[in-house]
C-alpha cells in the first residue's frame, strides 16, 4: 500500500443551477476524502460561475477510491446542496498528476454544472525529495 499526500487544486465551477431566486448564490465546496473533510472559502455573490483557485492537502493511501466534492450555497438560515462531483483517484495513483480537468456536478442523478479540479499525488517516500527540489528542504 502506497501512502502519500494528495494535493487538490479547486479552480472553479460553471453552469451551476442557481438555487437563490432573488440574489446570486454564494457557493462553497466541501472536499471529502474518506474521513477527512475540508471546506473552501465562500464565493460570495459569484452565482453559478464561482472561482476559488484554492489548494487543499489530504493524507491518503492508494486504497482511497475517490474524492467527493459537494457544492453548497451559503444562506442565512440553512445552506442548500447544489450538487456533487465524485472523482476517481485510481488514475492519479499511477500518473502522479492530473492537470486541471472538468468533472460533472450531479444532483438527483441529473447534470447540474461542472467543476474544474487539478490533482497531484506525492508518495511518502518522495515527500522529502519533493521538498528538497521545490522548497530547498523541509520548512518547519
């Protein structure tokens, strides 16, 4: 079993179904990798075409089948579920890197827009070498 670091670049989304009738929706993403969960910033007022350009880091092993990204609309009283993209990680473990790619966002088995995500997997044994090459060593 290979362990390592999964870096997720959440670029943005397009064509999302706007769940707010009076205003533009305020979308954010919840990234879920097995039991780890992280939340993006809220793209306030960005409606159906938000941009985040945020990076998230997860500790994973190659038996983790997928990354789920839930898109939500931040509202005053309760947030609305916009849709979800499920990204298989299997190709990533063999390739090491998948450049920003478009994935379908689905809700109730229907297309609800698309999300653009880039993925990088750094195996544990390569983390030290990666840090040396990219950062001049480990930063404490």
